[in-house]
C-alpha cells in the first residue's frame, strides 16, 4: 500500500503532468499509425472486408495479436486455436492489469472494464509513469494516454490502410511490409542489457525461424505459430544463463532496470526522506 504520498507541488500539478503526458502520447501515436496502416494493408490483402478490418481494430484492439490472427485465419486454423494463440500473445496484459489495479481501485467497475479494453503496452507505460510523477492516480490521465497514443491513431490508420490497399497492389515492393518487424527488432535491441536478454532474443528468433522452415511444413501447421513458440521458449532459455555470467548492466528489479523499461521522461525522481512508496 502506498503511504505518505507527498503533497502536490506546482511542478507536479495535474495540468502540467497531463500536458506532458499528451506530448508523450502524441509521439507514440506516430508509430501506432505506421503499424495500423500496415495492418490495414495486410488485412485487405488477406481478403478481409473494410468492415471486418475496422471492426477488429475497434473491438479486438490488440496490435500484434491482430497481425497474428490474420495469418491464423488465412492459414485455416480453427477458431478455438486462434483464440488460444492470441490469448497467449496478450497474456502480458494480466501483469499490466495487476500493476494498475491498486492505482485504479476507486474507479467504478464499468469504467475499469472500458479501461481494460483500451489497455496496451503504450497505455500502461504512459499511465504508470504519469501516476508516479503525480504521486497519485489520475483517471483522466489514463484516458489521455490510452486514447491519444494508440486507440485513435491505430483505428484511423487501419481505415486508411484498408482503403489504400486497393490502390497499392504489391505493398511488399514498397517495403511497407517491413515496418512492423523492423520496429519490433529495434525495440528488442534496446532492451538487451546483458547476456540473458541476448540469449533469449537469439534463441527465440532461431526457434521461430526453425519452426517456420521445418516444423510447420512437417506438422502442417501455420508458420506464424513459431512466433508464439519462440516467444515462450526464448526467455526460458535465457534464464538458464547463470547470474555470474549474465553481465547485466540493468538487472531486473533494480532501479536501472525500471529506468530502462520506462517511457522517456517517465522515470521516478529520488523519493523524499520518509516516503515509503
């Protein structure tokens, strides 16, 4: 339980922090629009109608899971299998929700349900950083971060992508299809702080590629399932690296780790004396 929350100062006022939050959200919105546009193109190319594509972005709203679902559907996987695999891709949201729960326990359950629907990696990072800077929860801040950073730009870009898909016969020739994987690789490289993360990333990538090239044809399964297999097996292999050999610059659980995984500018200042948060 958070105790001894310091009184708000002028620098930590809700207005100032919300403006800062909005700036951070708009910066993230640029990448969200890029991903959304590529998703719209990919879904249109897979044979989805504009209504189906827009409905998935507004009702499912799951980013990477939507990309995966397109492959699963076109690959002919059964709906229960698709539901299970996309659930595994989004299982990290259980941890996000658990971290946000103490901050938002005062919010009525009906509004928390909508918050859960809008929860993304970006919304979580923005809201947690905002709450900690402010020293208390701010429901309006959560809505700003979640809606401005991803929900609106993602859906606008999805619509643009699916409408433009008809006029771009071969998106791959323009290199548009590489935006999403290139961005994910860039994010992964930035999170490598030691040998454990490096081993996990390499192992996960190799397993996913091996699955697509060998296991998938042999078992007659969708190649994209390898992403899930590699995502689960890679970190498990990385944990096998002994701590004496990890050479971590920012060990998990340390202040350096929290700073590295935080959104730019959302780090915590040193707590005041007597602050036990």
